[in-house]
C-alpha cells in the first residue's frame, strides 16, 4: 500500500530533491569521455578564452578525438577520475596548452590530469625534468620501505626528531657552536668548532641498550652517497659524519664520510626474510665496527 496524504507529499518532495541532485551533478560534472563532458569542457574553455582574450577554435568533436582512448593520463599513466560537482580530483582530465601563447586552438592542446597540468604549467620541459630529478633525490629517503613494512611517515618523523635532539644535546656538551638542526634536505645537523661539521643522523630501533656482539658491521644506506658527493662538491673543507643512535639515543656510532665511501657495498643477507623483501634489495655500505667509533651519549 502506497503513501497517502502528507506522507506521500513528503516522499515525493524528497524523491524530487534527490533526482535534481543527481541530474545537477551529472550536468555539472558528467563522467569523463561522455558527450556532455566534451560539450561542457568546450563551453567552459570558450568562455575562459573570451574573458582572457585567448585564441580559441575548438569544438566538442575535436576534444573527443584527441581524448586518450585508454582513458589514462598520458603523462602519469593513471586512469582519469572525475570529482563530483562540488570539487575536482587531481586525477581529473584537464585540457593543457602545449604553447600557452598560441591559445586554445587545434593542434596546440592535449588532455592530461590536473596534477600533471599543474606540474607543467609554470616551467619549460627542461625545468620540469630538472625539478623532477631534484625532487626524486631529496625525497628518496621518505619513499623507502623497511623490514617488509610500508613507510610510516609519523614514525619516521618521531625518530628523526629524537635523533636530531640527541645530536644537538651531545654537540652542546662538547662545546660546539652555531648548532643548526633544520631539515634542508641535505644534512640533518650542522655545527662549528675548529671547523664546520655536518652530521647525518638516524636511529636503529633494533639496537637496544647495548650493541649486539654478533653484529660485526654498521650499515649505512648506499643512497646516502649523495650526501658525500654534496659535501665533496660544495663543502670540501668541512667534515661529515654519519651517526647511528640506539633506540633510546644513549649510544651512537660515529662514522666519517671517507670511511663510508671506502667501505664495501652490498645487500643484507638474512635467511629468515623472503629474498624479495624491500630492505633486502636495497644496497648498503657495510662498515666494520672496529673501524667505527662508539660513543656514549649523556641522557
């Protein structure tokens, strides 16, 4: 039995409201690749071009013809996705001008994702490549996986902060001056004494209150070699040390960059872990403990 009277009217109003939302959402943000999508895009770009006095000769059919057949961003390779009519996703398809000064004309536009468009918008191809290489280099540490676990940014930040704090405390006790522990994507801590010093710090959480005598070497990720190269190139008269703290930062291995650089490089051998584990694939410098310096850090 259906609704009657006021209840029926309320039901009809609610149904109409939801139907209008569905239709309005489709009209404002239709699925990518549909006829209305190309019509809407063409209309918006035409209006934008007129307002900004930009050349325009596009039409919906042309926009459809140049749209990637696989529905993927040609620059980044993921499938285009649309946001709803209240906002846009970074994966949304956008129309980009190859040569901005030529305007929105045939032969000068292509479909890419919003995020790709943003990356390319203010730079030349060479500048984008250079920035990409730099960004990859400086964020390499943050994209690593460890011990078969996905990278945990919160845990990394906490350990990073603890290690820097311990390093600053030790340097203060040792009468260093101009101590700076600021993340500049090069060296974790810098300080002065008889000369300028740089310190790259980390915490080895598996190392408790005392060093396991079965551990015959200290390992430094081979990717840290970029810091050695940076020091040699830009700060040849300074000293660089790699400092590995135990989990409570009461002890630390100090290893000079020259010792790291001359050490052997290899992956970790661990029969208890699958051979394709991420941390077993990454190359490390293997520094014999007898060549490193173990220092007690005051709490």
